[in-house]
């Protein structure tokens, strides 16, 4: 690492250090630093889980409001980002559950998860660029996954969390993460390549093809 | 042929499997067309995930109001918000009407000139003691300057239940903010 980088990293507060200042000194500057660092990833998570950029924005703000309101609850033995992701996920789930109750039309009738009717494959809600038909296709497929599978997929592939980190955030064993991820990938690949299922299946039950 | 359990493929796919496991699974893939086909399909699917890019929604036009104006706006909100609460308690410790009259014209001028009509409207509504409008104003400001206003919002939303001691302390804050804004004029 270059000298300047090393020095910068030395002088940059870690999240945990920043939260200490927020907790004990109501340090708004430190909190602003934390928000700056995390608002984009949190927005991305909330937008991908709910499928809506504006709802993602609203939930994101609620996340940071809650972090600040509950700053005294944060214990530094827990990694700050773990705590942050957890709060964001819970708020996203609340939102998804709220929608379920009011949903009048589910996507494709199957695994809509209570999302409002998704627009046609080419459009995304305002604020989301679906650069191509391919992007729209992928978006639609991910949004059709049940939320427990969508969650592990988004955390791993869009936010780069390691499998163990995901297990910590979700407070489940790593085996559970692996199993959800396998299910997510199996479903995703079938949604993107429906012809997969038309190939002749083996006589013996196959662990990979348990759909 | 004995196949690996489905879950076992995940650490392997993400490079988090042990060397032994990796070797075992690689060997299986070479000898088992069914698993190879399925795993290849998973890999194709994950490769496509990157095509779903997000565009950050455009931030509202006013994102860089000078700090001085923010403090003015904060002072206005606190004063007007507390005006409601103090009106409800027994004996007001401070003449909020006078304080408001003193601050408000310059606040409104400063705010209107830089932050737009929305604030002027909210101030009018707040004078009619519509706390919701004040809170909406605060939420709008939060959108733009997240960290600055969390504490303030929290205070406002509990202002009705403030004890006299807390009101007294809050009034000191108002004076501080007023003094600060006067000194920066």
C-alpha cells in the first residue's frame, strides 16, 4: 500500500470508532461520516430487496434514523456493518410484509412476495436504470425470488459479503446460508433459462435438482 | 454415482471451500455431466446478475445550503416547534412570540432565498401550530442533510412530553443558536 494510502487509513476513523463518538459524545460529525460511507450500499440493498428506488430511499433514511436513535444500544463487540445490515434488512422485511397485505396483483401469480405489479420487462420504476433488456430480465427474476433467497443473493452478489458475514447478519448457521444460496441459484437459473427443466431428468433423485 | 450435497457447492463456487473439498468437487464435476450441467447453469446465472445496475435517484436540487442557513433553519424549527409545546405548559419561561418575531423575518428571507418556497409554506403552517408541517419540514431537511437533523427530529417528536427542566435546557439552545446566527450575519 502506498504511503499516502496507509496514512489515510490510519487517520480514517473506523465505523466502530465513529459509533463510539456518536454514543458517548453525540458527535454529529462522526455520524455524518458513517452515513456518507454507508448510505449508498444501504440504499442499493433496500432498492434491490423492495424493487423500488424511492422506497429504497425512504427505508434508507429510516435505517439511519434508527441507528442514531438506538446508538446507545450498539455494542462494539459486534461489527458495526453487521448491525447496520441487520437493521436495514428488518426494515425492508417490514415494508415487504406491509405490501403483501395490500397487494392486489402479484407478479406471475407465484413468488411475487407481495410486490406491487411490476411494470413490463423494459421499464423500471423511476430512478432505476435498466440499461438493457437483459438488466430488466435479471431484475425481474431476482424480484420474483422469495425474500429469504433474494436476501442472500443480494448480500453476496451485489454487496460482496462473504458467506460467513451473511450468516452473522442473519444470525443463522453458515449451512443455512449455503442452503438458501443453493436454492436461490437453482431458482434463478431456471427463471433465466427455462429450457433447463426440459432436458431429460436422471432416474435417480439428484441432489442438485430438487425443485 | 454418489453426488455431493447441494449445499456443498456453494463454498466451492465462491472460493471459500478447503483445498481438499475443492479438489473433490472439481473431480466430481469432471466425471458427472449432470452436476456439471447444473453448476454451469448456476454460474451463467450469477454472471448475468451484474447486468442489473442501479442509478442513484437525483438528489433534490438544494443539497449544499451553507451551514449558516442550516442553523437558521434549525433555529426556526426549534423555536416554532417549542412554541407549540410551551403554549401547552403552565407558565412559559420565554416569550416565544417575541423571540419568533425577532428571528423570523431574517430566517424567512434567508430560507426563501436559498431553500425555496417549501420552507416558507411550512413556516406559515407552523405558526398555525400545525406540528405535522414542522415535522414534515424537518423530514425534508433530513433528506438533504441527514446527520444534522436526527437529534433535532427526535427532540421535536418528544417535545410534548418534555419536562420543565428539558424545556429550560432547550430554550438555552435556542438562545445559543440565535446568538450564533446573529454573530454570523
